[in-house]
């Protein structure tokens, strides 16, 4: 399911316009991204938690040449599914 399909499904389920649903989703996504950027966890009980994590520097290999390369340290977003979400998939 992509974003357009999600918007359409929510619009049908809630009897709202697609524009209204898309605007709401965009605001929600923007707020989640801004909070994680400020190093604040976003926890949606039953769904999961969005966090910011530091990935340590490491070495790797260029798949085309086989040469060893250094991969720098970087900050990445993380998502940990909540218990209800995990249990749903069992």
C-alpha cells in the first residue's frame, strides 16, 4: 500500500475528502519527523515507536570493485513496532 492508497482507504472509512485526509497525514508525518529530529521519541501505543539512532562507523566493500571502503558514522531513523502490532503478525 502506498500513500495514495492509504489516503483513499482512510477517506472511504471516515467519509472525509481525500484532500482533508492527505493534509492530516502530511501534518502527522511532519510532526513525527520534527520530533525525531529534535531527539524526541514518538510513541504510538499499540503501533510502535519512532526514534533517532546513531549508526557507528564501519568498513564495507564496494560490490563493483571489491575494494574495502570506510562507511562513516551517521544518524538514522528507527521504528520499533509495538506489542499489539507484533502480536497481529503472529
